[in-house]
C-alpha cells in the first residue's frame, strides 16, 4: 500500500487542479448564458465595466443600453454582468426616494 501512496497523491492533485476548476468554469458559463437569455427590454442592468443602463433593444449578439435619457450605446451581450432591481423596489424607500439622502431636512431642522 505504501508503494501506491505517491500515485494516489498525484491523482488527487490532478483532480483538484484540473477537474474541479473546469466544473466551476462550466457552472459560471451556464449562469452567464442564462442571464443573457433572460434579458428583456426595459430591464435595468450593469455592465462588466460598472456602467448602469436600461435595455433599449436586443439583437442577435448585442444589446442596446440607454445610459442617459436619449443616449443609447451598443454592447456585446457578454458585457452584461447583472440585471439590477428597479430603483423603486429597494427596501426602506418610499416611491423611489431615499429618506436619508443628502439635501433633505433632518428632524432638528438643519439641512
């Protein structure tokens, strides 16, 4: 049994270095594909570079994002990192307003 111990260790290292990361990459790729297929017009999204926008149109391999009113930019679908929740759906806000935001009046009357 002692003669096979180094062989068993090498086999375990091969599994840890090649098989497990390959499974992780496959799972991440499947999640990215599901995200890209779930995109709909009007969905708020964030790109891999951190740019926030709203999906204006969907094409075969690209997506048009409205990044400001009247400003539309085209990105490859793979650039979409996540679909964001609409601003009004954030817990603790009323009608899309943030009660603790700067510029509001506090309880003691200071601005």
